[in-house]
């Protein structure tokens, strides 16, 4: 797969989703588990919609 360029908001969104997924899987969040989870997200979520998904996860946290 070719490398894509991401803006800051998209990068942060992927990070938020990775952390959310790890917490839901009850996996200890360390560098290794974070990188593994974050790397898998590129093929799971397109960069166009990832910001909206991250905002939905953050909104759930504030309730």
C-alpha cells in the first residue's frame, strides 16, 4: 500500500480511535500495543471519515 499524507486532525483522530479500541479490548496501552492498533486503522477507516468517528468517541467520554 502506498503511503498517504495526513493532516494533524486526521493523525490525532487515528490516535484517539486506537486508544479507544485498546481500552475497549482491555489491553494495556503501551507503545507496542498502540503502534499495532494504529497501524491497522489505515485499512479499516478512510481518512475522510476518521475525524467524525473520533469526535463521536470523544463525545461519549464527556457524557
